[in-house]
C-alpha cells in the first residue's frame, strides 16, 4: 500500500473528496515530522510511538574497497508499534 492507496481509503471511509483526504494525510505526516524535528515523541495510542533515536559515531567499511570510513553521529526517526497494531499483525 502506498500514499495514493491510503488517501483513497481515507476518502472512501470518511466520505470526503480525495483532495481533502490528501490534505488530511499530509497534515498528519507534517505534524509528526515537525514534532520529531523538535525532538518530541508522537504517540498514537494503539498504533505506536514515533521518536528520535541518537546513533553514535562509528567506523564502517567501504563495500568496494574494504577501506575503513568514519560515519558521524546522527539522529534518526524510530517507530515502536503499539499493542493493538502488534495484535492485528499477529
């Protein structure tokens, strides 16, 4: 399922136009992204939690040459599924 499929499903389920559904979807994704940029967690009860994780600097290897390279520390988005989502997938 991709963004277009999700927008179509939202439009059908909520009985709204695809344009309105896409605006709602973009607002949801934008809100989550903005909160993560600020370092805040976003929790959707039953679905899961979006958070920012910190990765330490480390040494990796160039796959072509095998030479060691330095990979800098950075922040990455992380998703932890909620209990209802886990049950639905099981």
